[in-house]
C-alpha cells in the first residue's frame, strides 16, 4: 500500500506491507514520497542500531566524555 493523505495541514505518505511469517503489519509514514520506502527505512534502522550499540550496548560512547576533537578522531579510528 502506498498512499498520500492529509493529517491536519500536512501531507503524509503512508506505505504498508505485511511482514513475513504472519508477524503483522509494518506501516511507514513520511513527509515525502520515496521510491523505495522500505529500503530507505532499512538503512535508517541500521543507523539507529549502530548508535544504540555505541551509546549503550557495551561500548558506552557517551561515558567516554571526550571533549577534544583529536581525541574523538583517534577513538573513532579504533571502532573501525
């Protein structure tokens, strides 16, 4: 399903698909029309998971309390 609708004064593009194995529905809402909305969502999901891992799943990026740019760059190099 791909359809444009209005929510208040905002135009919203809705896309939906049934998940495999009877897992339910995945419905996406965006402020613009995407050619491949689920591909775009998959990339965003990967980025969200990366940041979640860096912030809390063992790496604790925020606990490093880095303040100087050169220290951040050297720490980024160790992640690769």
